[in-house]
């Protein structure tokens, strides 16, 4: 995940945090997340994407723990490419492997 993707994800959360209902005992946490976002942007500007990424992880942990997102949804937020785009040619490798295994099975019969 690069700096531009971190900014994209925190922009998404900034918009969505506004619509999360306030629950008395959890209000402080949501407010804290809202206050983290501007600082995360500063980290990116300063070239400290690693720190912004750690803070994003904290934010996502809170959002998951409170039931706003499932873990799979959070993974999708972070994904820059679809799995088959991350590893170009992976589909062809699996197809070739399957064809090879099929040929072995046919020879054994």
C-alpha cells in the first residue's frame, strides 16, 4: 500500500465516520478516529507513510471491533489491485498446472 492509497482509504473513512451513530460509551473512540485523520495526512506529506499506515491499521481495528466493517471488507479497502492483477500470469500458471495434472491422470489410466 502506497501513500496515495492510504490517503484514498482515510478519505473514505472520514466521510463514513460522520454517519456512524454516536454510542455513549464508544463516542470517544469515534471522535478520536476523526481527529487522527488530519494528522495522518500530515504524516503522508512529511514522507512518513509507515506511521500513517500503522495509524490506519489502528483505525481499521477499531472499525472492525465495533462492527462497522468485516475483516474482508477492510482488506478490500486496502487492496490496490484484484488478486489476479497483483500476480500477472497467475491464471495461466494454474491453467498449465491443471492441464499437466490432467495429462498425467490420462497416462495413468
